C-alpha cells in the first residue's frame, strides 16, 4: 500500500483509523509502509508528507495528518 493509499484508508475506514490510533507502528508495518514513510507519518509534518507525495508523483490527498498522526493523548503529538 502506498502512503497515499494509507492516508486515504485511515481517513475513510473507521477500522483502519482505530487500528492506526491504537498502534501506529503495527498498522503502518502491516500495510507495508517503508521506514521513511513511517517516519514521515510519525513526524506529523504535513509539508514534508506533501513534498514526499509530490516527489512520488502522487497528488496529495486532502491531508488530515495533523489529527491522524496525533490523536488526543497520543505520544505522537505534532511538535508545536
């Protein structure tokens, strides 16, 4: 699964989102994201994710990275 497909999946599939929120590392590894893609998701840096998708020739999805990778109470909070 590509990073774009993963972002789409967790934004449209409640079960995949719940799995990601419960254990981000396990969810990302299960779909085959590369270590670089996993690091990008953990960073919560929307601009870096957009740039990565553009480099891959992917049209960035409407990114909801800020809340998807940093759900309230999660240890992966976006650096403020």
